[in-house]
C-alpha cells in the first residue's frame, strides 16, 4: 500500500510517500523557523497561514520526489492532533478533500503515536513489547508499546515538557529560537559538571516528569550571577542539559526494568539531542538493554512517521469518515 502522509501540527508543513508502512519513497519538510524566530516562539496565526501557502507545493514535491503519479496513492494519513488547531485544520482539510476526490481511504493519526512509529522506519526496529521515551516540543512521556496500535502511557510531564524547557532556557540566555539545537551545540563547548542544577525525579519509582523546577533554577542562577553569567553561558547550557538528560535516561531505563523489556526507543524532536543519545546508549549498555533511536531526520516533525502510523491503523480497520475533526490536546491517564 502506497500512503501519502501529511503533517501540519505546528510549524512544519510536511508530506511523505511511504510504501508498506516501512519504505520511505520521499519525505519533504518545509520549516517555518525563520518566520517565528523574531518572536522567540511559534505564532499560531502565522503558522496556519504559512501552511495554507505551502501545503500544495509540498505535497506535489513529495509525489514528484517519490516518482509516482497522483492515481498511485492508495490511502492518506494525516495528523489529527494534538497541535495548533489552525495548523492542524489546514492539513486535515486538505487530506479529507484529497481522499474524497480520489475515492481512497484516509485516517487521522495521533501525532504522538506518529513519533513512536518513526522507529519502525529504521532498518532494525525493536521487537514488541518495548518502552518508548517520547520527548518532543510540547510533550514528554513514557509508553509501553505492545503492538503497532496498542500503546500504554506509563508517565508524562506534569508541567513543562523537556523541549519547552530547552526553548525557555535558551530564551533566558538570549540565545534565540528554536532552543533545542542551540543549547545542544553550545553545551558541547561547556563543562557539564561545573554547574550542578537539581534533578527532578519526583517519585523515583514513578514515571512522571517535571521540568519547571530546572527552568526556575537556571533563572535564579542567572539573577544571582547577572554581571558575569554571559561568560558562563556554555557551562550553564551544559549543566542544564545534563540535568534534563539524567532524568530522561533514568526514567526510561527504570520503566524497561519494571516491565522486563530488553529494548527501548527514544523518539521526538529532543531525541536529536547528541547528549541524550549518548547518555541513553551508555546507560542502556550498562544495563544490558538495546537502545533504538531514529535518524535525526525522523526525530523532528515529519510526515513519514504519520504515514507509517496510518498504514497500521488502516490495515487494522481504523479508517475515518468525513465527519472526523482535529483536536488541540489529548488528555491521557497513566496506565
């Protein structure tokens, strides 16, 4: 089955053609980072307007790059939520109209499940069951993945997500947006042991997260060292990053031990962070756990992961009708 995937949940307009839920024939991502940079974050109205400009050219480019014609598309998968309502509606409405015009099945995909499916697009995906750490811009959670369509939430953030903490700390330090890559690159120049910020483990046996405290701790450090903190910026970035990475790795591997899983994955935009990849690989090796992390291109928002998730939903009978709508956020209870 050749599926067209569409992703417009935030500030990337993405389209991808995927065969059989595994083989990426094309993956096109049009970023809006330059548009939102002056504002230090995503402006929803600007994002949705840019999606409207980009959706048709991006889809056309995805099909052209895949070397296929319009009539060869057999199904469509599109992000349904969570995300920015205006942005979601652009991709969702386009997908419904396309599917209706072509008389082909379509399905709305949970964006978070899409991230988890990104690991199945790699050559050596983990066997079921496995534990997945999902750390993206607005979401941080740990899931027990029992099958392509059955995922149990074990824990999630109670306040800021890890990605949000990176963006906010970067803003405090005057480093710009988006903060994840900026902090990661700067941290490589610093000493991660020089400034020790607190680790918010909450209940060490549990799997919920909290990153608002580390953000406050960095803010206070800057206030207390205002006359000299700019010279310490690389060390601040490294110390902050290490505090976040330590908690993420600990919770992930503790969940694997509890569920007796020998395989774990790390997905989402924060999974592109070099130190997180290094830390989880090291800790996993010491615990005898195999770590699976997608390539950097599949960590951020992309449509290939949406197509992969959509494929498994459709073959399981999860097709949608035209009455379906988008949703801004999902309220989940820990399993």
